[in-house]
C-alpha cells in the first residue's frame, strides 16, 4: 500500500533534539490548515462535517477541532465518552456490533446511533424505546454496504467480498428504510474523489426508490480531502447534487484528512551492525508504534531522506540502511532508507505523517515504551509536552 502523504511541511525545520525519543509531535498550525480546508468544503457544499476519532483522538486539540467542524464520529462506548467529555458538537456513533450493557449510555451520549444490520435494530428496540422514553434524543441509522469495492488492499476495504461491515444494499427493503432516520455508507480508504463518484453511481440505483424517505446520508471517511491534489471543487458540486437528489442532509466523517501531514514520530538510532546490508535498530518499533507499516503494509516517509532514483530502495544498494525496532519480533522492520544523518548510535530520525492512526494504535508489546506526545505550533514555535508515559502505564494494563 503506497502512502500519498509525507509532505514534511514545517517539520523540515524542526530540531528533533527538542523532544524526547521516541515522541509524537503534532503541529497545531498544520492541523488548523487541514481543518480550515474541511470547513471550507463543508460550507461550500452545505453539508455537515465530523472528525473521526478512530483515526485521530488527541483530545488536547479538541478545542481546535471544535472551532471548525460540526462534531465527531465514534466507534463505541469509550470513544463516545471521550467525545462527550472533550469535544463540541454532534456525536455520531457506529459500531459493528453493540453490547446490550453499553447501549443505554451510548444512546444518552449520541446524536446518531448507527447500526450494522436491521437485525441489531430489531433486537435492541426495547433499549432504544426506553432511552427515548427517558428523554434521550437521537436518530437511528443503518450502515449499508454498496457492494462496490474500490480499496487497494482488501483488509482496508469495507466492500471487499464477504465484508462484515454494513448491510448489503441489494437486501434493503421498505421495512428496513422505515426503521431508520438515516443511512451510513463508509467505503473508502485514503482515496480521491473519483472512487466516491463511482461508488455513488452504484448506490444511487439501489437507493433511488427511497429518496426523500431518510433524513440524512452519511458518507463516512476515507476521503483524502486535505491532500493538495484532491479534487475539492468536483466534490463540492457532487455533494450539492447528492443533497438535491436524495432530499437528505449529507454528512462526511474524515479521519486521516483531519491530521494529514500534521505529525511526526521522532526516534533515535540505538545500535548498528551488518548482515548483508547495513542495519540499524531504533527506539521506534513498527509493531508497537506504527503497526500499519506491517498491517497495510506500507513504507512511511522519512524526514529528510536522501534522494533516490527508486521510491523503494533495493536491498543493500546505494547506501540503504534497514531500520527496525527494538522488540523481539523478527518482522519489526520499518523499511530500507537512505538516512539524512550518519548511521550511528545517538542520531535522531523522524517519520512523517504519523499523527493519524499511529497514535491511536500504539501498544507496549515486549515492554517497549510508548512515545511521549508533544504539541508544536509552527507559526509561533511554541512547544509543549502533552504527555509522557512511564513504566506504570505498561504495568497497570496487564493486571
């Protein structure tokens, strides 16, 4: 899987020695720039724009998010609690399957409660009715699967064959539509406008008989709206037409787009040796700190990497160094890079575009420490350590 992000932006001039190692550093100025773009699209298209906490939930910057967007979308009880505690605006909650004991509180916290199947709605109808009877106000939605795959990697494609995510659109009936206030359709991953257009062309034919019968249509996330080459003018026109056709309010839930290129992960070379090529062990772990490197997989961009004729450097050629983490997992390998610094213990490096997903997916496998979290403002150069993690954070999650 290829990343199309990795613009260093102001980080090209950031002194990596100013922070701990390892450390996430988020640029508030870049975050504002992304949010400003999303708000401009929202206003031009006349839609509602929510931030996906599953991708970026650094609640220290929740007030910044609240300045621009209409709220957040969450993936279950704990994210809904986080949203209620720190974020402004609407809360839309979707989960592939809810636990009955969680649902009453989710009903209380959410403005939109979105289910994965009509069967769940029917099964939990007594809980829904009881919540509304006690005064909770929320819409009920259904996630649909348009059965049109656009993803590069099946693992990240909600419409891959036999996907568990969303109710197959060809099974929708009048009875299902009558059960809900709105429909949810999350089908993309780090993609441009055209995959959205193609998906809607398929969904349109299935949904057209019910246009005017649902209040809102949520297009979910996976839209790289803030990337420089995204077709934003075409998106705005498309969204206006969609609202007119469906007679529904349109929602989008960008996640990556909120924090795209807004953060780096700083690390240090701990040791080096040779095994057919230069090797370097860092205090950044792919498995613990950037798991998508292994799961996608993909090669994260390195800040200041020396130029190469090839985007992916061939093993052992042209000064390439294989970077890996400190864990015992043999596959804890980040990739092969031409380093911008000498390949020596103590040298600092940083990987680009690590604010989204990496931060929310970190683990302490093998007792590998979690990166600290820093907030930098490239406009003012103000730098703040938001959080450091210690041994107790590792210890207390185990027993």
